[in-house]
């Protein structure tokens, strides 16, 4: 998100870091973090974890 804020949106580093500190991180801690206990699968590093994504895609294809 840092790259997107700086490059795409033309924001300052201070602005992006401040938003992360005041909004993004607290919201993650309040809502996303606690909801992990109900998840069937958690993919570390999200879309950058190709091995885990391949596993999920394979499972979905088997179900179809």
C-alpha cells in the first residue's frame, strides 16, 4: 500500500504512514485479526504467496 500511496496517488510518505498508524492498523487489529479464528484458510503474504494460492485454486477446481 505504501507504493500505491506514494506513486499512484502522489501522497507524501508522512501521509501514508500516518493513515496506516491511525486507521489501517487499528481497523485490522479490531476486525481482521480476530476474525482469523473462524477462517478455513489463511494465506500468509496474501496474493504474493503463489504456493498457497495454487493450493486453494486446485481445491476449488476439484470442488467444481
